[in-house]
C-alpha cells in the first residue's frame, strides 16, 4: 500500500473510532438521566446516604431477577410509591401463569429470560419474512415512544439513530399507533418516514420493511418487531401475516406477564432490601 493509501486508511480508522465514541456517548446520555432519577427516588425513600448506595440497591434487584437496570429504573420512576415503609409495594397484585410461546420450542417450558424471548421473537419474524435484518423495540414507560432492545444485521449508525423513536415519522410508530401490521414496500418513496429517518434506513441498506405490533390480550401495544429487506417488498401472503399475528400476540402477552410478575418481583425485592438497609451505605456487588 502506498503512503497516501496508508494515510487514508488511518484517517478512515480514526473517523470510525470517533463515530463509535460519539454513539457510545449518546447511548450513555439516553440512559443516565433515568438512572439518576431512580437513584434520587431511592435515596429519599430509604434515607440512603448517597447515589452509589441507591445504584447498588437497583443493581442487586436487577441481577437477582435478570431484569435490565434501565428497565427496572423505568418502572421504578413511573410506579406509585409503596403505601408505607413496612408494607409490601404491590400487596394486591394477582399472579398468573406464564403464557406459552408456541413459535419457539426453547421457551415452551417457561424458562426464558426477556432477552432470550425477544431474540426468539426477532428470529421467528425474520424467518417468516425471509430476511436477516431486523429489530425489536419495547414501549418506554418513562419517555413514551419505543426503545430499541434487540437487533441484527443493521449498522451501528442505524441502531444509534433509532435507539428511541417517538409517536410518528416511522413505520414502527404508525404500527404502534394503529395497532396493526404495517408494510413499507419501498422506503425511498413511502410518505410515512421523515426525511432523516428515510436517509438513516437507506444508508443501512434497507429498501423495504414490515412492522408487527406486540400486543396484550386487551389489545395494548407493548412493543414492535420489524423486518428490513434489501429490496422493494412484494405484499406478504395471508399465511405470513397470520404467522406474524401469532408471534406478535403471544409475545405481547408474555411481555405483559413479565412486567407484572418478574419486574414487579424485582421491585418488591428492592423494597425489601431498602427497608432492611434503611440509612445504610451500600456498595455495588
């Protein structure tokens, strides 16, 4: 390689390093305010001496119940506070059985974590639509909109741009609003996208997409799975649409069960630890 070629390669490498650093900073900025808000609530509620102790409290509950820290924090800041320092946090909740997921054999026994279930949702959707690019988003209780949770085959810039989406300007936002599957046959010409969103999708190599809402038994949208294709898309068959309805319905019911069971178990455990360690200094594990 010539000297000029080596210099150009070095410049490209440095540019990519800086872009990766910027993406990382933006990811931290999206999560940090939520974590800080949750820390403040815990410090006040359990008379903890500092934010580190509050973080340690969340970390212990997060690890025990395999619930992501940002998920725990998001529910913590939106849930009603406990009735009193000695009371259960959720004394009147009713436990139900874990819903069956027939689209993936690995989770019929009820042993799947949320991350594993979301990966299975994405894998099943991509199999039905015949592509290897896609992502799963969940509703964000603290900010509203949809938050990226799983993805495959998409560029880092795509994941960064769509880490959180609002209530319009994308096909997934429309599918969440309408609670219906949405097909974009040609990203380049479809009016559903804002121009920045369109450019980000095209830059990732996606030319068409199909979004499927993840819905609860009552019809509430709790997430979205989207498949992306590298060419304009023909209409899906009735069989494909029906299969995706099954994935979306079963996944939505499972997520609702997980939120009202596993996530609340984690918060209940956090409350128990907070009462027991009231006023104490705690350290991360």
